[in-house]
C-alpha cells in the first residue's frame, strides 16, 4: 500500500498523539462533572486538533465563529474538502 501511496504514514503514532493532550488533561483534572462538560471538552479538543492539523490558529477560529472582528476563515469542512482535493489531485 505504501509503495502505491507514499503519503500514507508507516506508523500509527499520529493517531496516538492526537489523543495525548486529552489524556494529560483528564489525568490532571480528574475528568468532568457532567456528561455535558465531557461533550464540551471533547468538542473543543477535537476542534483544537483539527485547527492545528490545518495550520489554523484555534483562537482566530473561535473568534471568527463568534463573529468577533472580520469573518475570514472558511468552515472547517470546506477547508478539509479543499485540501483533500488538492492532495489527491481531483
């Protein structure tokens, strides 16, 4: 598979590092007090990781979505679709 698609990583360390921040935070704080708190934490952690992978400032993304200042960042699904199309050449 790797010979046909060299962009595929040879290991799964990327997946493991994706959850590392979450695990450290959970160990320090001891978890959340409610299911709603857990969902919020998980959502923001996911958004932060996605922004990091797309090389977008998480803070700028949040302020953009809250309507603070100019709204210049496209929705994340659009950015992901665009970059995937560029990567695959479609």
